[in-house]
């Protein structure tokens, strides 16, 4: 009996380790099968793209709304995914970011069928920030894009 339990525990441990070390998708965008899901959202364009004043206002909103508590003060992550690395778990289009902030991750998945890629720093779902105005959400996105140094 004890041998069976030990074997089962060893098998479960191996499966769990394989799960943790597996990569659900390549980080290269052109090889990412989930990137196509972004097309399920209506196209949106940030009206503040590249606007430094809006980015500064977005930084204030970042701290005022507790984004830093989950994603880190400089966006490098914490208990939730960083916003300055190469993999953005639902995509990185303006439409995805806007709707993720507005709806939260649960409603984003329900409404648009997006699939999360990556497993980094996951403690739960992102809550909706529906109390923010659309204007404030765009300023937040402008700030995020100002600290993201990728493509």
C-alpha cells in the first residue's frame, strides 16, 4: 500500500513539474497562436499615444489606483505579471489593454474569448476598473507604453 502511494505521489510530482516548466506558446509573436484572438476586439487607437503629459498623468493614475500594488512601482511585476516584459498575457493591442483595464480579465475572457498565455506571477484575476473614465484608461495605457521598452 505504501509503495503505491509513494509511486502515485512521485507521478503527480513529475506531472506538476512538467506543467510548471512547459511553455504554452512561443514568445515570438509570429509563432504565437493566441495573438489572433486580438482580432476579436473592435479596433481602438489610443488618442494620447506618445503624449508625455498624458503619460505623466497616467503615472499618477497608476499609483492612485493601486496598479503598483500588483504590477510593481516600475511595472516589473510583483504578485501579478509585469507590464514591461515581452509577453503580455492577453495581447498588447490598444483594444486589449483598454478592455482588460475596463472589464477585468474574467469579463475580457467571457466577452471576447481571449486565452491567457504565460503563467508568470498569477495570484488571481485582474479586477475591472470600470469606475475609471475612458480618458483615464487611455492615460494609464500611455504611461504603461512609456515604461515598456520592447517593440
